[in-house]
């Protein structure tokens, strides 16, 4: 594993102004070196790992702000690496690299808790663009003027990324947080899958609108489990978030 930095200042930094940290996990050394050079040019600190076990160890010590993770690794695969990261209560955004082109392989990575993916071969510019989007979702962009959103007994702090419902803290991944933030910024408003894809994923997701259903189900398990539901499905239209104690009529929650 190697760590590298550059003096170039990025517009995206940690809240304390220090360089963002990115862990690159790939057993192809040439590709890792190219990604490292590109990310250093963005002004970020980079550490690399050539296999899954080294990646897990590196994540625990390096504490990256984002991980670029190849699914195919020589020891444990990327999905198992991600499982271990999440078991360590690490909500770091993960961008999967995969040589597989089937839709089921893409969905598998996202279902496992990944936040995005790129398919090999890819352009370095695309990787940087996807990574910058994930980092912004993680709260590393400029703070908003009014950071606290509240809908009923659900409260979201955009600065600290804390989410609380009825006094109970709820842990969310970066993508789950961005999806909930979008819903909470538009309470009682029905949002279509296309609107959610455009706002949360920031690009055309190849028509894979089922990823919205998947992440809505994740949010429901965390936000609504054992409580009066707040997230509702409006058949043929989309999704709506409303206070648990009243509001508009919505079909099939």
C-alpha cells in the first residue's frame, strides 16, 4: 500500500480544510497508479491496496472519505470488503469498479451497500466526476445556510449528517442520506423516480429506475421500522414524505 499527496488545492476538502482521503483498491498496479495520479491532481490524499484484506486494514487506519473498490480481487472480493467496512460502522461512500457489464452485477454492488459504480474500461474523468458527486453527497461541500431540516418527528442536520427520529439516532449511508434530504426538502410533495434519479444520482442512470425503489426500501427499514410510516408510494406517480400524524392522502405505503 502506498500513500501520496499533492500541493494542489481542491475546491472539495474535509470540514477542517485538510485534503480529502481516497482509498483505491485494485490489483492492477498500472490502473491504481493512474487513478492515484489523477486523484492527487485533484488535491486529494491517496492510499492504495492491491487486495481485499489490505483494503480493510487500510480503511481502519487511513480513515478514507471515499473508497474506489474493484469487485474482482485476488483474495476476498469487493462485495466482502464492503461488507466488512459496513460491519466496522463505516459509512464511507464506495465507488465500485467492475469489468462486468450485466445489470445484475451492477445491482449486486449497489444492493450490498455501494453508492455508485463504473464499468471497465472507463475514462479517468468519469471516475473523478462520480467520486466528486459522492463526496458532495457525503456533506463535504460548502455548508448550507439552514442546515437543519425537520418533518414531524424526523430531524436531519445537513452539517453534521445526523438523522434523528423521535429522539433515536439513525445511521445512513451517503446515498441514503442524500435521498432522505431530497424527500425532506420537499415534504408532502410527490416526487417521481425520474426526479429522484436526476437529483440524487446527478446523471442518467441508464434507465435503472429500480435503484430508486431499492433505496426507498432501505430508507423505510431505517426510518419507518416499528413506527408510523412517513415514506409513502403514490402509485404511478412516485414517492412522498409526510409527517406521521397527518397530511395528504397517498396510496400504498
